């Protein structure tokens, strides 16, 4: 069939929530080969052929062709030469010949410095891997060597700690019964949390007893592991632990069955193998069908749980089931290709994660598990991709180890210090990249968080003794190196976050400032917080994200914490940014960081949140925020709001306790640190200051016994143009700081002048407008 007679290819426009056509001339290539993505055709069974050429006419002699691609994304198994290239795709038949016209041709450039990260083809990927058990973590040959190592020296790889604290205790516990589910099958937070832990403990019992028994050849331990496994295999796959009932419970049961089937395979009779295999396959199929057919993440990749399940469920389950079910190999290929090509939908080569550092922690924890399993079993090394080489910077710079509430996104730690698992993730990336600052973060987290291992947000997800054992077996311990003094600014361009960490390695003099204006808007675990900021300093949170993440659909979450009213941002006529359940509107409620750069005597950041306010306040034509961090001491914030009709502005700031208010000033005094602020100039007139302690619109039962924060509101009178200049000065309580200021507002600009205690001056110019008639 010739190109002239071939049917037209369905090549629709992309949307905000869809996968994009990539690469193209407008988005730089960050790895070689590039990752190719396009919108699929309607037919699920369609297969594609991809062509790449240095010549836009695609002559055969200089064109690479990759036929029979079953998905709408692809990573070639070859590195491309330097220079400009062109690509297009078509639907093909079983022989790989195109049966539609070719797509639009798109171009990209390969440079010499790119990471070289080809992905082995499906034919080669698992061709030489063992089909014996176990396959998860240790293969049979490695298990034999490991067994000899720890028999000779039990402290090797911290085996003795794992065995005594995480394997032997389960010998005293009878196998758990199938969870009863919710009363009346209506979800409640306490039952959700308890069953979450119960299902996680099912995994601990099966995995740790099986590993402990296999390594020590303890038959009693193996028999007890088997009893737990067979009990879990008897549970109704369509019952209370199904994905449809509560996916996070189901993921844990699925994983427990995968580890049990793999590590206890030779302990099971053929009938028992079939029982466990059937249960595991049924549960894995439910999750795979949801990911691929329902959530359809190859088209709509912004589903937090579905994307996480690729790592948490499909990779371990399919490695365990490989050769036992044809679907398992297909699902495994899908998972490897998704993680090698589309991942991560929440960030880019800068390593950012749009959902925030807490959900970075969760997503990375499962990704790390999957990456380690793949690397150990097949040699496929996801860590070589640029995203994984840099993503440790995201928590390092947006959530210092001594901060609690001074960053963005949902966070299950309820105001505690960062979870220990953030540190373990950073240590993993230290081992992968050799970055000593990541190891330093891990050391600091471990030092600051003793005794939190059994907290829900730790124990409900991870047993650190097992994590330590796996890491020490597979990766080196890197020497810790504190972050450098002259490396304090990070701009995660792809997600619209900027972070300043001044002297993070010195808590007595540390200042953290995080600002965001994100193209991801308020989708998923992001909030209505474009152009908002958080501040910590001198060992204490100062300007915080208010509220508690008590549960995803709680009144606290929906009515307050997701909303702009809980942020250090602004309201326009009492309205914030859209942060509801409509994903299209949430993604459209977006912002962008225009500038983030270190200058001679200050750091300058500018965010634009116009789109974020537009849906609820259509009269607004521009909303930007300029931030100056001057000589690592104080902040000058200039808010710029333009509107077609006069609008009233509420300037919000949240702190852990009430503040002392003056006519135009506010001061907060904490235990170790404080700040003061002053509204220096407003083109629309002076504000009225007030404060409120509490969480408006939230069921009080949801935060009973939890700290309650205070919100400062500075209300500025209605105007079509607002220019609001604010001074914010953090300091340690034992050494308060003063910054002196005056202004000259005669002429076309308002000139703001600042002087610190060392007589160092700084100037900010705020342009003015004049109503001079026609």
C-alpha cells in the first residue's frame, strides 16, 4: 500500500492531561536515545511502526525502523549519532508494514553530552534471566553466596539485625485473617489506617519469614511463612482486599503473595503452587487491567495511585510469575517500558516531583524497589536515566531535614519531621550517583528521628531493617558531604518549584524558602498554591502550610488544606485558586516561574499565577509575585495584581501561633526563631490587619488533639491595580534582626531602600501608574 492510498492516521491534538507528542524541536532532548511518545489510535489492539532519520525525506539508507510496537510510547535499543533527526510513526500490520499514512514529522537534536540510556528490546530483555526461584532481590546463585556470607559473619549487610528484629518476631504471630472491611462498607479513616497496617504486616510476615527461613534453612520458619501465604491466598480476590474496594490494601496483599510465591515456591506442593499462583494472577490482572484499560495511564499519566502501582505491584508480581502466565510477560514489558519512557509524569530531567516531597518519597520508594528488582534480575538499570540522577535534589532542597511544615503538597507526617523513608531514598540515590550530600541528608534524618520507625507513616509502608539489608547487599555506603555554602538555589523548571537552602548544614543559621507556581496546578496531591511560599529558619518552621493531611477526602483536606486559604498567598475578592475534583480545571489552575536566579547580592524569583486565579476570578488579567532574598538575610516580596474591575486583596500568612499586629506590621515569636514583617507600600492604599486561629469549614473532630495554627490577613481596598511591597525578616530569637527601610514614591516609580545592621544597602523599584484621564 503506497503512502498516497494509505488511510489517514488518527493524530489528534494533545490536551493538558494527555501524554504529549515527543520529542520535538520545542523540548530539548535529555537522553540518548530520546523517549518517543504519541497519542494512540482508538483500536486497543493497534500496533505501531516508528521511523527515525537524519534526512526529513526518510531515505531507506539513513532511516532506522522499529516495527510492531504495541504501545504509544517507545525507547529504542540503540544510541543515535549526534546531529538533527526526524521521526514519525504509523499504524502497522503484523509484519510491521504501515497500514496508515505516516504521522506528522517532528525533529530533535542529539548532542554529544547526553546520557546514553537505550532499552534492550523485548526479544532480548529477559532472554537470559533465570526461571528458577527466587527472583526477587536474590537469584539462586546470589542466595547461595549470601547464605555462606552471613553464616560466616552474621553482621554482614546487617543480616543479624534483620533476622532478630524483622524475621523471628513473626514466628510468634498466627497468620492474620481476611480483613472485615469498613462497617457497612462505608470508608472511615480509622479502619482505613488500621487495615493499611494489617496488610503491610501481612507482607512483612510472609517476606521476612520466607527470606529468614531460606537463608538459615530453618524449616519451622519456612513452614510458618507458608501458613501465612496460604491463608492470604485463600482470601476472596473480589472481596475487602480487592483493588476496587481499597487499592492500597490490595497492593500490599498482591506484593505479599508475589514474595511468598517466589521465595517459597519450592516449599509448596503443586496444588499449593496452583492455589497461590491463581490468587496472585487474579489480583495482578485486576490491577493491570485498571492501570492499562481503565486509568489508561499510557494516555492519561497523571493518576498517582495507578502510576505507583506499576512499580509497587506489576514489576514484582510479574517477575515472580514470569513464564507461569502469558499475561505476566506482557505486563512486565509494559511496566519496564513505562518506567523507561513515560516516567515520571510528575517531573522532568531536573528531578522535580509536582506532588511535593512527601509523595516524592512514596513514589520513589516503590520505584526504587522496582528498579532494584529489575537491576538484580535482568541487569536493566533505570537509574542511569537523567531524572533519577538528579531527583534526589528535590527533597534535599524543598524539605530540609530539620523542617516540618515549610513546604507544599499532601503530607501524612502530620507536622512531624520528614519521614525516615525520605532519608532512605536519598541514601539510595547516594549509592547510585555518589552524591555525598544525599548521604548527609540520610544521616541527618536518622539522627533527628530516633524511635519513629513504628509511626503509621513509617511502619504502614516500610520495615527499615529489610530496606537496610537490601541496600547494604547491593550498593556501597557513600561518605557524607554537607551541601556546599555556594550551592543554595534550585529551580525545578518542569514543575515550577524554586527552593533556597542557605546554610542547610548549619541549623543555627539555616534559612529555607520554597516558592511554587506550577504548570501542574492543583491536580492530584498538589494544591491551589501557585505563587505561594513557605519559610523556615534557625531550626524552626516560620511561614507554614497550614492544616493537617488527616485523610484524602476529609473536610480538612477538601475544604481547607487543598485550598488557597491555607497558603501564604493571596485571595482576590475572597477567592483563591481552583482546587476541586475536576482534573481538567485543576491542571488549568496553573502557574509558572518566570525567573529564578542568583544575582550579585540577592536571589530573585518571579512567579506568574494569572491562570490559577482566572477560573474563579475572571476579571483578573495579571497576578505575579516578585521575591528578593537579600544578602541571605531578609525578603522583599512585591505582589502585582491587575484586573478589569476593582478587586479586594487578602494577603495571607500562616504561623504556628498568633502574631503581634501593628497598623502595618506583624511579628511572630517561636521557641527558637521568629520573624517580623512590614507592609511598606501599597498603590491601592493601606491594609487592615487581622488574624484568626483555627481551620474554617473543617470538622473539629478531624483535628482534635492536633496543633492549631494562626492566619494573618492583610486586606487591601478595592482597586484595578495593586502593587503591594512587603518586608519579611526571619531571625533567631536570641539575635533579633532589624532591616531599616524608606521609600521615595515621587515620580513614575516607588523606590524602596533597605539598609541592614552592617550598613549594606539594597534598592527595589516598583513601577507605578497614573490615572491622568484621556
